[in-house]
């Protein structure tokens, strides 16, 4: 009989406010902050510090490396470490699934940029490629190749219909979108380029890099991020340390006035020089004068300097407070330019007095800074989101007696969490915590530190109530409470284990009293009681395990077998088995009766940091530096599950007393809750799933080999490498999509043969005569595989089952015979089937891919002509229907606007999109100019009326 197990699956993850993988963003209302939180995007309420929502794709364990919020404030693009890009709709709160997934990059996405209408997305990645995506069609437009190192930033230049990209290879490249070619390459003087920014007008392009250089001015540190803000009136430059500098961006009108003043000053100086030479001004030779020029310092004036407490990771400008909102939905609003003082007399936008920036630092916190926009202005921290995250990586982990609370020991701060709600219920200021334990009915927490001290905290007050600074002469690596007792066992780097008794002299106060101490041969890396409390197990740095009697501390057993230091041990509840994990990447199962090694388990690829048995079973969990938590059967020596989700070393782990869940702590600063479900696990199915993962990895490797050979051939001059290529990437999903299409074609071929046989039999039966003796009328039994559909509908259903982002790659996997059969079956469907867009996309792509074979086959020319005629007619028909409906909708909107005397917000958006990429500052300048023009028109109209009246009066006289 096949043995089955119950599956553990991830239920929650917490402890991370912002991870260091990607940048941060602020929504249009300025109330919500979007921050990468490992494999999810966390949306935080900036004012309350509460988690509003998480954008997390099901089954995705890759870390978020980039995110971009579109100008509409609703669409969010998220790039991941596996090269995928997912689009989310913030207004769609009913579902947690992403809208679309785009696969094209082979490695981590490093930069994303939307156009103003959010219809096009540009992405750059560490695979040196830039990909242009069509958001509406959910497919890639082209892949731009030319960089030799990771692409660090990209930017769309809408006024030039081009893309700018920078890379660690020190090159700035400009790509022409219509031709899909690089039109200019600029090499930085030296060093890498890390950031890129362009204003809305497309007049300024700034790059920052490792050589302390920006295109328009020089700095003293590597520039990590450049962004315009406040309607292109301010520029912020983030460095690789704790510094951020704000600059004022001078408008075109201000620069023009400055040029006039400079020219006048130059003419005055020249006049003075002429007077000094001749004693009288004789004139100035205009031909000898040179026109005054502008320098970078004239365009950008330094303002506030912000210095944070920690190193900065990313920042984003926040919308200005107190501005009106043009419509709102699901917490998302557009900002209206309602301040009259934003435009000066010359029509130029003035820089506001203050600005707010959302800053993410390396301590897992978000902060909102208020900056005075003046020279030497001050910057102050207004609010922060930090309580929901660990300031450093959690090293020690323990659960309370009732499994309700979890304590995570970190450097400088220990966090106490509610396991059910994942909310922080206490922050304890401590030393560098390495281990932790609950004592006395979970009212107190004991923390072992790297300095060798034991610190006791009261959970009622979150205060330090006792400290034994001399508990150990080295780091306290392990803390354990004896089952059925209050005795605490500590093991340290001073080669000793110590027993402590907690006393409660008064409420909310505990004192630690040392009972006894025992010295061992080497550093104690882990010390545990057996469940019955009869023995003490100590794992040592010399790769041995010592088992002592608890009462006398005499040696019972010494276990040898590990090749490197033993890092963790755990005993089963019945006292029969002992599991140990070591730095040699192995787990050993020992018998506690004779100390024999039952089996060595190999599964982890890095050091095993923690092992723990589930109570009343011989199942145990292990965690490792390979970022995984694994579930084992110690009786059958089988790995049951491999739980993936963490993005760094898993330092500690603690299963609940009932075994219903397990909590793990990682170097990525997160705690993860893995819950046991009712789903059964079959080991054979798990092995098949692992083989599928290996097959998918093999697909990616083959693609990498093919691309490497192409690059090598281009480098040797054998074959020139094309700058533009297809944007898609082959994955297991595309392979499965191609298999579904091939299976549908095979089913339809068999069905056609079956129908032909039926028609032949029916014709013979009719020829013999229906009343013929012994004849039986043939019957065509419906094919269950067609699901009650006709052949055309079944084929379209199979094509529709392939996602739009994977359709082209799936069609590339079809052989020519299958492609020809598909085109043949689509020919009669074009005039009558409804999804004409899908059919047109499939037909045109297959014709482009198999162009040479189709042109070379005389038998396919007739089909090609028929496809051309029918497809053109059908597309023209659909175009007319869409145009008619659009005109009707515009007419209805016009009628409603006339009746209600209002204007729809959608119309304003359409007008803004149609007029180009105008910023709010430009709209203000245009509005001010329009008002001045209307005043002039009124004055001219008044003068004309006056002149007409005077002329009429003279004529009457």
C-alpha cells in the first residue's frame, strides 16, 4: 500500500516592510506606498503604517526586482528575479490575481517604464536586453540587443518616439521605435551608468553613474537614482550612501530671462571697456561678440540636502498636499492644478516651498521626509512605516506554549508576533540576539546574545527586567526550556552549557539564577533536552554530538559521523530517534538507545541550520542555507516535501505543538507560516513535479546555449547579430500550449476521418436502398472529446486556451505540417467565426514564420489568396462596426454633457493623451497664457467697438 502524507503549504509571510530588490512608488492620492516585499508588493497606508493589500502571484517565489506605477494611477507593472513581468489593476480589489504575465527576459528585471497612456511598457534586465511590450495586445513588440552588461534603467522619450537605456557597460543607447534600431550610442567617460531621467518635454536627459558624474553636473559619489518631480520643477539625486540632493529645475522662461540679463551685462561690460580705452563710447562690433550660453549650473540650482539615518535604497516623489482631485475610484485620484500661485508673471512654474519624498532605506523601513525647497533648506522625517518589519535578519525563533506568539531575535531588536494575525505585539530593545525562548507561562522572553549575555524581558511592559551579562564568555548559540519544568539550558561559544532557573519575585519581574554549569571539549552550537527530560544533547564545533544524563551530567553517548560542525539536533517525542544537521549538508538519523546511525539523508545543497521533530511522530522539518524548508519521514528515510519561498538562508524554524503549522525565519528578514492542509501527498507525484522543474530548467539552458553561440558567432564576424529580435521566451506554459493545439489538430483530423467513413457508409447504404434486406442505417455517434462543439468552435477554443502572452511562442513550436493544417482549418472560419482578432493574429504570425515554405509550395498559393480576400473583408467589417459604436458612444456622451452641463473625466484624459505628454506645469502655463490672450482680445474688441462708434458719429454729423 502506498503511504500518503498531508501537505504543508505557505499560509502567510510577514516581517518585511520593504525589501532591497526593487524601487518604491506612491499612488496618486499620496496616501499609499507601494514597496517590494520579497515576492510580493506590499501596499502600506503611510499615515497609519498598516498593510492595506498585497499584490502576490500564486505559485511565484521569485523576488520583486522592479515596479512601475502608470500615469493613470491604476496599472502597476512588477518585474521579478526570474525575468517575468506581471501587470496588476489597483482598482480591482475583488480579485487578487494579476491581469497578465509577460515572459521575455532570462534574468532579473531591473527597470520598467510606461508611456503616458499606459499602452506600452519598456523593460530592461540583467540579461542585457531591452524589451518593448504592447500592454493592450499582451504581447512583446520587439527585443533590443546591444548592451554588453546588465541594463540598469530605461526611459521612453515620447516627443522623439525613441527609447533611452543605460547599462553597467557604461553606454547610453538611443533606440528608434519605428525602425527598432539603435540610432546613437554614447560612452560614459569611465565607470558604470546606474540611472536615467528625462523630463516630460524631452528636452533634458540626465544619466548618473559610478564615476560621480551626471550629464549636466559632477558629484562626489556614485549616483544611484535620478528622478524628476513636482511637475518637472524639481530633481532629486540619490547616492549610494545615506545622501539625497534636491535641485530646482529652471523653466524655459526663467532661462530666457537669465540669457537676456547675461547678454545685457556683457554688452555693458563691453561698453565700459570701450570707454576705458578711448575715453568715449565709439560703438561695439556686433560680429566680434559671442552669444552667452547656459551651463548646467544655470539649469539646476541646488536646494535641500537630505541625510538619512541608514543607507538609502530607493525614493519617490509624493503628490503635493492640499490639491484638488479630479475624480476618484478605489483610492486612486488624479491631481488637478488648482493653485493660482504656481504660475509667475512670466508664465513659468514656480517651485513650491516644500516637497515630500517617500524614502526606503536598508533597514527594512519606509519614511516620509518633508524638505524645504530652498538653498540650505532642512529635511525632517514626518512619518515612517517600520513597526511591521525586522530591522535586521532574525537569527533565533521560538513559539509560546499555546502557539499563539512567536519571538524572533535580531540584532538590536527582538520582535514578538501574533502568529494568527501576523501583527507585531512587542518590540524588545536588546543586544545582538542569536537565540530566544519563552518562560513562565510565556509571560517572559529570554534572549541569548552574541556578547554572551542573557536578557529577560516582560511581555506585559516590553521592558528589560533582568540581564546576566556574564552568562557565557562567548556567543549564546542555543536556548532551550526543559519539558515539564522551568529550567533553561543555554549553550555558548565558551565550551560550556549552563542551567538557569527563572524566579518571579514580583509581578512583571523575573530573575535568572544559575543552577550549574558543565564544560565540554569545544564550542556548543546547539543544546537540547530530550522530550522526557532525561538527557541533554549537545552539538559541538568538533563535528561530534555529546549526550549527557540531565541529573548527573555524566556522558551517556558520543556520536561521530559528521564531517563538519554539527549545527542543530532534535529528538523525537518517544525518545527513540535523534536527528542532527551539520555544515556538511547532511542530516543523520541516530538511535538514542545505542547511538547507531540509521541513515544519512542528502537533500539540502547547503549547511543544515535547524532540525525539529513534529510531536508524537517520526516526521521532522529541516531548514538550510539553500533557502528551503524540507519535510522528512525518519522511519522510511524519505523526503516528503520541499517548501520553497524564502529568498535567503533559513536560520531558524519552530513547529507547533500539534504539528498543524511551522514557522521559519530567514536572512531575508521574513517569517513564514507553513500550514498543514487536508490535501494528500504522494511521493511519486512529488518526484514527477521535480522532474518537470528539471525539464523546464533544461529548456532555459538550451536557449542560453543557442544565444551564446549566436553571440560568439557575431563576435567572430561569422554572422552579424541582429539588434532587434522576438520578445517572447519559451517556458513550460508555452510548451503545454503548443501541445494543446497539436492535440486539438489531431482530434479534429481523427474526427474528419470518422465523419468521412460515416458519409461513405451512409452513401453505400443509400445506394443499396433503405429498405434493403439486412441493411442497417449507419449512425454517427457524437465525439465526446469535442465537448458538444463543432470542429471550428473546438479549434478556436483550443487556441483561446493559450494565453495571449504565450501564443506566439506556442505557435513557433508547431511543425510546418501542423501550421499548414491549422491555416487550412482556419480558412472557412474567417468569414463567420466571432474571434476575428485571434484568427488574424494566428494567421499573420504563421505566414511570417513559414513564409519561405508557403511561397515555395504551389499548392498553398490558392489557400493564401483565399485567406487574403476573406481576412481583409472580415477585418474591414469589424473596423466599421467598431467605428460605428465609437461614434455612437461619443454622440451619447455629448448629449449627456449638454443636458447635465458637465464634462466627463474620461474626456479630460482623452484630451490629455491626444495633446501629447503635457505635464501639469505645462498645462498651467498654457492656461495662464490663454487667460492673458483672452484679456488682450477683450481690450482689442473694446477698441474696435469704440472706433466703430466714433466713425458712425462722424458720419451722422
